[in-house]
C-alpha cells in the first residue's frame, strides 16, 4: 500500500504530468519535499532544498559515467554517450571550467548586446511572415523559427537549413529524459551522427575562412595556450542548440499561454511595457521551460531532514521549486511585478545556463513585439497538446486569434 502511494506521488512516466505537473508538485511539497521514490531515485521539490543542491559540490552532473544511464542511450560507445562526455553540461570540476571558460566570452553581456540588432531583424521578418488573422499557431509560426534562426545565424550555419537543424535538435533533446523508448534512443543516435557531420563540414569551412560567428570564435578561443578540439567544439555546439532552442520555444509558448490565462497581466503589460525588464523571469518561474535536472550524489548529503546517500540519483524539480508557496506568495499566480524573483529555471551554481542572458533577450523582444503588433490576442480553444518530453515543458501548438 505504501509503495502504491509513493508511486502516485511522482512518476515521470505519468502522461498527466505533461498536461499539468503543478498539482503533483504541490502534493509532493506538502507531503515529502525530499522524496525517495519506489524506483530508487530521490525527487527534490522545495525551493530552498533545490537551490542549495544546485550549488552543492557533492553532486555531479557526469551521468555518462553511470552504466545504466549509458546503456539506456545506446551504450558507452554510442554516438549520444560519446558526445555527451564532452558536453560542458555533463562535466564537473576542472574539465567543466576549461570548456566553459573558452565558451563564456561568446555569451558575455557585451557579446549578447552586439547580437540584439540581428535578433530584432530576424524577429521582425518572422512576425511579418506570420501576419495577423484567426487560428494562427504561435508555436510553428513564431516560437519554433525564432530561436533556431537566431542560433543558426549566431553559430554560423545557413539559415535556410534551420528546419533540418530543428528536427535534429528535437530528436537529441530527449537525451536527459529519465525514460526512453528504444525507438527514441535510435532516433536520437541517428540525429546526433547526422548533425555532427553537418557541423563538422561548416567547421572546416570556418577554419579556412573565419567569420563573425560562434564557430569561428570557438576555433580561435584560447586560455593559457590551450584550445578546444574539433570534437569538443562540435559537441558543445550541439549542446547550445539543445539548450538554447528548446528552452526559448517553451518560454514563448508557455509565457503567452500564462498571459492569456491572466488577462489582468496582459493588460498591465500593454500599459507598462517596462514590466518585461523583470517580468521575463516571472514567466520562467511560473511555467518553467526546463522542469528538472538530474544529479548523482558523490557523498552523503543532509537536506530537508533526510540523508541522501552517496551514489544516489536525484531529480531536482525546478518547475516545482519555482512554485513553492514557502518561497513565493500566490505562487500559482502570474505576477509580472513580483518582487525578488529568483527562478531556478536557468539552474544554479557552476552549471547556471550559459545562454540565460540570450534567452531573456529573445523573450523580452518577442513579447514586446506581440503586444505592440496585436491589439487583440485570444485563444481559439482550451484543447492544448503538450510535447512528450519529461525534462522540457512546452506546447506542441498554441492556436490564437491575432488581430491588429
């Protein structure tokens, strides 16, 4: 009986989690915010506990070292596992610092500001193509093309290849899902091989003819006389697509749905566009594009009155922590003027999202343009379909009436 109750508290395979995970999160927080599942892994849902663990050096991100994790993705020598062994997201300590230190300048505040005119140009073109009217799918018309067009341009890949890059990215995006079908595993490995070969071709071109793009900068990047290998560049460009594309797609779709379900906040944004300066963090707090991250304990850790033993696997539920009523008043309500917003959707500690500033800028520009261009934005219905990812949360489509 106890095991049945425990399984109902949190099961990532439950399709109801895709539709609305927040009632499950609330029950977890009220019942057991540091919860040992019947499956053997720990689920942490409280804000303070999650924030502390994100910064705890006794947790590792190197899941590729776990034999079972690797097996479920095709084995140690599979394309996916071989590649993720070079992702800075899945490295710790000096290995992580080395790659991050070489990539950081590409995403500095100064570099992001230089990108702004190009991002505005891309956004205006996509919005002009989308136009106005009834029953427009905001996901396919805007949320999908904006970030992939931006990242293609920034990396130095032809924009006309953006749809193919997006398809590869979506297949690879399942890499950190807790449960994978054999079909998903195969599709992921196939996509990774094809995407790697494609990036390798363009990397060779940039070596002969450098441009003002990320590929060229990563080729030239050097710290203490050390450079990234081609394999490391390709692997981390793949990571940038997965981290920078999926999250922004979901930020746009989830944020617009939240505004439409909180019409007072949409009116407030129309009256005061400056709310977006801080309000973009409220969007990611309210319905996080990334719902969880996984870690492995390398030592015993005391948290929330429990001891998580060395070797234990953890899921840190960022989406739950962002709605923790102990941290935020009216946590289940969107408030663009909310004070002291510190969402965990971009992670924390050494692995804080390297592209967070870029994602915020893209979100601010998109929502600003939408409220400026359309005087009437409304849902065509409430029959929503959520994408099948566990770690990412986003809509498959969001059909709207968009009237000037």
